């Protein structure tokens, strides 16, 4: 019997052990599954090259090393993503992460990181779009994943004091636009069901009751699906548009209630093809809808089933 210690885990296994965390962090920084997968592929190639180098020193903390690579790769993608957004048709919304509701059985592919990833809500992702890339990275690492300022400083190659300033600025910006509250999931699903019944039924009075005065409708079709050229603001305008358009555009669609970025939401299907993902943001009391996020760009629904 050999006295040699067992071989360390293969580079592939170590990477796979951390893949879900990496996906979650990068997705919350970029809001795009395709871009996140690109960053993870680059991270894997860098990790594999580093671990296979004959003269490479052992990596004491693979998790920290991989997170550092992934975060900085994500930041380097921001310029390309920003240029792409400049030519995007209509409002841009984050690509939804769709999974089963918490009280339903998980699908066979629920092990996929895109389904199980820890993600902030669609509404918060929209607010994060207004931060600088560095502010967003710091906010995600500190507020969502609990990294200390000193750890983030090492990841980004900046001083702890600079990170604290970025974190403070980002937190103030986010909280001014998105107060801390989380509606009860059951309430959210009930409101979603009521909203869809009113919209698809063309019930203007019911819509005026369920919509908050300051409601905003974002319709992301990307020029390929149903959506507007700009967000629509105000209860009267949103209600009248929905009452006029939704009954016709929604005719023959099937509704499935799913978890979207962690919140009970609705997925509309035309046969077996996803037509749109609908996410509602509620007022703090949970009684009215203050944000409607409708993603109908088929490119962003390709992984929805």
C-alpha cells in the first residue's frame, strides 16, 4: 500500500464546486445569462491554465482566487455590454432566472446554476443598472454575498477605504430608489393572479384599483417581441394601455406560475414556446403594483421551459 497522500481534487472538480457561487455573483453584476456564461468560461480557462502550469505554486484559497478572476472578468465585460445596450430597441431588462415555485417539485434540471442561483429581485436588478460597474460589483459582493470590505479590496485591487466609499455610495443610491422590504410570497402570487385576470380580461376598473398611482411598466421585447420603446409611467396610462392591448395579445396564452429571480411570478406560453415573463413589484403594504416588468425578447427566454 502506498504511503503517498491522495491526489488533490482535479482542477475541473474544484471549479465545478464553486461554479454556482461564481454564476450568482457574475449574473448579479451583469444581469445576463449569456454574458455570465462567457465570463465563467474565461474564468475556467484562466483557472485551468494556472493549475496546469508545471511551476505553479499551490493555491491556498481556490474560492477567493476564482471569485477574484470572475469579478474582474465581469468588470472587463462592462464596456462591451454598455455599447450593446446603446443600440438595444426599447427598455432593457435583466434576463430572468426562472425556476419552480418554492412549494412545487423541482424540475429534472434544477441542479443547473441558472435555476438555483442566488439572485436579487428583478426590481433591484433594474436599480443596480443605474450604478457604475465598480459600485455594482461592491454592492453585490458586500450586500448580497456578505464579503467584508477588506476582502473586496483584495478582489478588486483597491484600498479598503476606497471600497468603503464605493459601498456607502452604492447603498445610499440603491436605498433611495429601492427601500428595504420584501412582500410575502403568497401575497405576491395572489396579486399577480389578480393583475393577470384584470389585464387579460380588459377590466379597466380592476386595473385602476390594483395599480399604484406611480406605477411604471417596462416592456422588454428587444425589437423581437411585444414591448414598448420606452417605459410607461402613471396608473391611468398603464391601466388604459393594458386594458386595450392585453386581452388581444394574451388570447390563447397559457399561464404558468414560477419563481423568477426568487419571487413568485408568471410565465406566459404560446403552446410550448415561452411568450413572456411577467414580474410585479409591490408597494410596501403589498396591496398595489408599483412596477411591471415584462420580458418578451425571445433571446432572453431561450432557457425558459
